[in-house]
């Protein structure tokens, strides 16, 4: 695989106009800014932060195309693949390739969240998606609290399949992290391991090649520094960055629902001058009155002010 995601991979929001349509101009501002940050290695669109499952097929293709235009080929655009059945997901991946995606982040079949999966089923999902689309794939490890989290055997099987070049791990169980990540690393030394623990990155930063996080779409500059400190095994430096970001982390991710983080990210991007407003699609709802001001103050305390958007 030639795609190198060893660094920061933001999963940006999808900007909307006030009428709910996709805001192409704002995509260009957001994508252009993120691509200009040294250390950003790619963008994952149509994920949770990007409200990808709230978009029509035509809108999904539009988002891929316009983020690709925004980055001007400087970094790869990776599409979230979220379709429920194998064939549905495989066709989604094929459309993503046609729209310009260079890799795919494969979500588990969402029925598994409640009911779990049959042994061997996740492997078939990755196999069909790759064979149908040819899209290089990222293994997505869901939180341990769900029934869609993959045991170590399943992760190893998928990581060894043709087309899989990286894993985004958000297990959110540090016992499993500390025991499973070393096995993945030892078994597949070339597998790119990316953390996605937005709300508590510090613990995971010393074992990874990078981070694939929605947080990176709001605060890429300090997260690039945090990744570098982790790779250098410089705990004091990493801790200082973590502590500087903590007010932002709390205001974005320590809310009642992780999905509220998407709305908070948009409020933060308003404060940073990228978006004009924080419009989201139902069933997401606006945050409570005053939340935007709180997020802006948290960003200011972390020295994250307005940014200059490349022309």
C-alpha cells in the first residue's frame, strides 16, 4: 500500500447551508485549511463527525468530490463506508471510488451494535467490499461497550486480508488496548495503527502511528504536536499538550452524548472562523443556548483562535 497515514488524519464535519443543503464553499474552506497544516496525512469524510449516514447517495458523492477538490490532491480523501449489508457496503465503496476516494474506513454492520455478529462475518464484509471496489481499507475497531467490537482473533484475521492497510482503534477499554495493540503490531509490523480516542487521547498516543479523529478537524495544530510527542516517548510534552487542550476536550466531547460532539465541533469551527454557523441535520439538534460561547472560550484558553484560510 502506498497510502501513508502516519500522522494526523482528521475526520471533518460536513458543512451545511442554513437550508440543510451541503455547503460546497465551506467544504473548500475547511478542506483547504486542514490540508495546509503540516502533519495532516489525509481526511476521512462521511464518518460520524461528517454526518455521513444522514446524506443521500448523491450528497455523499458530492462531499467526496468537493473535499478532494479542496485539498488539490495534496492528501488522500478516505470515505466512511457505512452500508448495512455486505453488498450494500461494497456498492457504496464502488461509488466512493468513482467520486475520487482513495481509501475506505469500514464501519461494522450496525445491526451488530445491538445483537453482535456471527463468528467470521466481519471478515466477509471486508472481503466483499475490497473485491468489489478495489478500495484500500481501514479496519475500524468499535468501543468495547458495544457488541460490534471485534475480538483479537477477528482483528487479526481482517488485518491479514488483502486490501487492509491500517486500523482505526477506538476500543475505549485500556486493558484491551494494552494487550491487543502489541499483538497487532508484532503480527503485522506494516499495519498502520491509528487511535480514535478523541476524548482521552493521552494514554493511547505512545503506541500508535497516528490519530484518526474528528477532533483533528477542529484542533489539528496541537494534535500534530501531541502525535510527535507520543512518538518521541516524551510524556511531559504530551501531558502539557493534553492539559492545554483539556478545556476544549471537555466542551466538545464530555457531553451527554458523543454525537453532541459533532455539533460542538461545528460550533468550534464557527469560533475559529471556518464556518459561518453550526447547522446540523436531524436527528442531531443544536446545543443549548450559550454552548457556542463556552466552546469559543475553551478554544481561546488553548490558544486556538481564528485561522487564515488558504485562497
